[in-house]
């Protein structure tokens, strides 16, 4: 069973997996994301561990900072960034299950938030389809990201 928890230091070994070059075009590793949060002394970013049963198998960040305003005008939104799943665990529906859990997790932990936003590279078709299946909406908005054009997606809570 997939569930989400706020990242704890003891989760680090479970999310310290390596991503291949193709995946690195589209996302950061957990270690990179944690370093970015630490370097910016970012109180608006909350690292999240994806668990399968009691085993850490993935990671992402819920970012309430100003970067989200590049995707929405909604001050009460949160940006999902740096999503990854351990390559040894990919293809098992973990990413989709995690993205379906995000809404309830946000409602339970951040009750003033009423929208989840994210950007996904147009070449990252598998991630795009996972987000669609998890109820995220693409209404035609795009932007240029570090690896090319991105679809801007959202889910109202």
C-alpha cells in the first residue's frame, strides 16, 4: 500500500537512489532537492517521502513558495516538484498511486491550500499520463522549462 509522509532524516537512505540520464532531464534527485531546500533555507518547501508499506520508494517536494505563481495566480496553491520513484520500483504504479494520494495529504496537513499545480516536460509522456490518470488537468497552458516546453497542470481541492 502506498502512503505519504513528511520526510524524516531516517528516510534518506531509502530515497538516495540514482536516476538515469533521461530521468535527470526531467527531475531532481531527492538529494538534490533536499540540498536546494537547505541552501535556500526554505521554510515554504516540504519534502515528502513516498512509502510502499514501510519502505521509502519515492520522493517529491510540496513547495508553497513564489515559484508556484509561475503556474497559477492562486496564492493558496502548492507546487509539486522533484517527483521521483526508485528506478528498481518503477512500472508498478507507485507514481500514480502517490499522485492520487497528494490531494488528501495536502488537505490533511495544509488545510488552507485549495489547488495543486505542477509542470511536466512535454517529452516526459509517461509522467504526463500519470498526472492525467490521477486527476490533474491540462487546459492548454505551457511554459519553457530547463529541458524544453512543459505542460502546466492543476488539481482543485
